[in-house]
C-alpha cells in the first residue's frame, strides 16, 4: 500500500468487466473514506457498459440512459479504462497480481444454460442470448444468421429476455427504426416473414419470470396481438393457496394482464404472440436436412415441492407445434476465467459475499473478489448490481483495514500502462470511447435514430484513427 501526502492509504484495484457491476464497484471504491483507490477497468471489447450496450433491448432506450451515470464515474481522476484488453489473452492473473492490491471479476454471465433435449443443436435452434447480442451489434455475434423467412417461431422460457426477443420479432419495421438496433439486424428484420411467435412457460402464469411492466408493454405492440389461452391462465389449487396467504398484489396484477390477453383478439393485427403456460419442450424436431421443423411439448401439472415452491412435472399429454426457428431463453450462465476458482454446477466464481474462495480450503484467495452475475448468478435488474457491488467493496474495505490484501511487486500505476501499450497497442481509453459514442450518435442523428452502432472492432479502431488523424491535421 502507498502512503499519499495526507498519510492516507492508497490501493490500486483492477476490475475485469465494464458492465454495470464493474462500474458500480468502481464507484464504491472511489467513494471510500478510509482509503484512496486508483481504479483500472478492463474490458475485452473496445466499448464499455457490458449488457447495457449489448443486452438491453434496443427499444428500451430509457434504460440505457444509465450510461450517463457510468460516464460520471469514469470522469473521476483516479479512474482509467483499458478497453480491447482481454483477461487471459493480453493480461494474466499473474500480471494483475504484480500490479494491483485487489482484483474484482465482474465478467457477467457470457453463455446460456442448456435444455438437454434432443434436437437442441439443430440448424435453426439458437440461444436467445445469441440473438440478443446479434441484434444489439455485439462484434462477436454480428455474423450469425437467423432464418427470419420462417412464419412460426418458438421461444422457450418466459423471463424478461424471452419477452425482449418476442418484442423484437413482433415489432414493425417503423417501430424498430426508432431504436439503436444494429443496421444489419434492421435490414434482416425488414424482410422478416415471422407471423406467429410462441413463448413457452413450463409453469403457470403466476410463476412466470417476466415482470409486469414488460408483459404489459406487449399489449401495446403496434401490429402484434398477444394471445393467452383461458384454460392455461386458470389457477391451480397450490397457486390459489399461496395467493390467499400472501395476497401478492404484483402477482394478482400479472394475472389480470394475462387474462386481458385471453379476451381481446380482434383479429386485426398481422402477427400473433402466443404466451403459453404449463408446457415443456421435450424435443426439437428436424427435417431431413437437419433443420428445425417443429417442437414437441409435454403438458405439465403443478405440485408443491418439499421446500414449498411450486414446480412443474410432466403429464402423459403431448402436442406438437410447427416452427422453423427456436430461441432457447432459459437463463444465462457464467464462464470460468483462467486461474480463478469456479463453481461448475452454479456457473459462478466460488465466493462468499464477493470474496473469492479456494474450493478446497474455503479460505479467501487474498486480493481476489467478484461482483455482479459472475458472483451471484444471472438474476436481477441493472440496479441490483449496485447493492451487489457495495457488498463486495465492503469486504474489500474490511480487508484493507486488516491488511489482508494482495501485495503487488510493482509500486505505481504507470507500469501496467506500459505493459498494456506493449502487449495491446490498440487499447482503448474512456476518452476514446466518448469519441466513438459521439460518432455513433452523430450517425444516428443523421438517420433520425438514437445512434447507429459500430459493430466490428476494426471499424471502431479505424474511426478512432481517422478522428486522431483529423485532429493532428488540424
Ligand atoms: P430468467 O428470468 O431466469 O427466466 C428464465 C426462464 O426460463 C424462466 O421462465 C424459467 O422457468 C425458464 N426455464 C429455465 N429452465 C427451463 C427449462 N429447462 N425448460 C423450460 N423453461 C425453463 O432469465 P432471463 O429471462 O434470461 O433474464 C435474466 C435476468 O435479466 C432476469 O433477472 C431478468 O429479469 C433480467 N432482465 C431484465 C430485463 C428488464 O428489466 N426489462 C430485460 C431482460 C432481462 P422457471 O421459472 O420455471 O424456472
């Protein structure tokens, strides 16, 4: 630890991942009263903000305005951003330990949970997260192809991600044009032939993971009618029982919204969004070319498990729906990072309140911490990460106080910058990002859209270079 001129303690922190959890952790660290902190945030992409840029739906611009808060955090003199620098590729855990007192992993949940049913890997069966990253212009996903010439599509799962996917498939091109959806996705969706979207929930309406504002918004789609089946929104005895006890107004409101969809199909709209309950996919069926042609579902019934939760189990009734495209939206999953203890079954870094634990000894691995989805799993909204990161930083503060942090061999913040310049000369600073951001907004303004995104790393770097050259030239 360094002593500054006020005799205060100064520590250096590296945060891997620049999504909400990473930014809130940085903010909490920079606001500590008992020690000063210099924070370096790393991201493998040149662009910061994680899922706010590549996950939040393009038609939810208001939610994206949270980036103004992140810009403010980044403007702190002790904050640096090293974009386009990948942990495990450009910098290793050993590099970080040589330079930082604390290292926080805030890498989110980068992959999906599997369904483990036959046909899951057929052509035309995708994860929702691939589709989400694609329409949001994530450079790693921009070249994926989705066969939108299909008339009928299934989305497995009834969480908010499933709702996002359904909305994007059901919106008119005029509605989409008002968003910052990737250019290529806009062109592909303009030609879309999708007319029927089947969103499939394995439990009942009251157990659906989507939230009320999201499911209410579906009723406002310009040219898509939401349809529910009266018999599937009829409540079972266990749910009625629990409602009687809990008087959960949010759940009651959710049911009212879903009931209204059962009553109001005027037949005037071009597309239909069928929200189904009490069905589980048992097989995705392919044609002779290995392309999705249908999905086989089993009808479920609900029961109360020993822990009191209401779960589903299959009956002996089956049905098949003809669909040419399937999106599996059954939750995200964290990916292990080189050298960092990982809980395979839960898909999170082994940790307690954010302190990374050795799986054998259950002891804290000194200097290592986690925040966000890679710490607690893929639950909650953007704001949830604020408290989550606060909990992690509280542990850090205790450890700083007790001298229980890593002791780096390097003694200043310049040496890591020198190392990065050598290994990844194309790294991107926050000022660079602000320039890219401005260029994207200007391109958007010219088209009457919130922004037009750069979707390849090379065009981002080229745009920055051009900007730099212009500045040098005069
Ligand atoms: P989620 O909320 O956990 O929903 C996952 C869905 O998949 C649930 O309906 C779940 O059903 C279902 N499921 C899981 N395993 C299944 C299986 N084997 N077969 C059939 N269905 C299965 O996950 P998410 O939608 O990916 O969202 C992740 C987080 O991001 C959530 O906290 C969400 O609220 C948040 N988010 C928020 C917004 C927003 O605020 N607008 C937008 C997007 C995402 P069970 O409930 O029966 O397990």
